[in-house]
C-alpha cells in the first residue's frame, strides 16, 4: 500500500497564503511516515523537521497535529474510494475489502485507532473524524447503492444509510474491539448477507433467494 498517493485537498485552506502543493505533499508524506510508527509522536515539531518546513507553515495550514494526521491518512488512502468497475455488488464488495486492508495494515490501522480513540472523548475531534474519514466512505457507498436502486438492481425500499452502517460497522468492530480474524473473505461474507436482503428479486443470483 503506498503512503504517497497524495492528491490536492478537497477542503478550502485556512486563512493566509495559499498552500504550495509540493510543500503540502512533503508535509503529508512526513506525517504519514511518523504517524504510521506512532501517531502520538506526530507533533508539529517532528513533522516540520522531517518535511523540511517551518512549524509556522503547519500552524497556518492545520489547527493541530491530529488534524494533519487525519488529512494525511485520508489522502494516502484515497485509492480505497475509487471503485468504478463492475456491477454494484462488486463495487461495494471492493470498498468493504479495501477498508479491511486499511484496518489490517498495521501502519494505517494504528492511525485509525489513534484518531477514532480521540473522537470518543472530544466532540470536535469526533466531528472532524466523521466529516473527513467516515463521510467520504459513506458518500461513495451511497452513490453506488442509489444508482443500483435507480437501475432496479437493489430494492427501492432499501434504507441506504442503514445499509451502509451494516456494511462497514462489522469491519470496525472486528478491527477495533476484538481479535477475531479479518480478511477479504470476511468482507465477502458481510456483503453476501446484506446483498441477499436488498437485491431486487429480478436480479437475484442463481441459488440465492430474498429469504436466504
């Protein structure tokens, strides 16, 4: 998994001079490298030194180190949101499987645990984690499911938000709260159970039924 697949940010920069894309990429790459080893060590001092920039630059562009680590994590795993090939089920399965990859690759899993842990005790951190980590995954899955509903591949009465919760929550539960096995096979199993419930009858695969 590459930690350098960084792309320009979707969010508007903070006040001040516009971000230099090359400098920003160096900063994000340095943040990923440090946080992948130990997120608690990803201070502005360390990241600035590793990226060869001033601390003033970091303070101007990010509210704090956690915000920088969150952006670095999101940008370095943006590949996990791009699923344009295959039918709706295949694309959803790929998205869940990519989350499994992130949560079983210790450097990225360590960063997610760090950020998720902070969100438990701090409302601001929770809002930012939801907006910048959870929401993009939700939106990508929602777009796939909504298109599948419109195409008649998924039942029209499917509750999209609830379905997305059911798709991703098991991965987070296994990764964050248990020591149960977590692999691509688990992603397939989760999607299989949910897809049986939401697939339109006319699109049921051979051997499957809405009742299971």
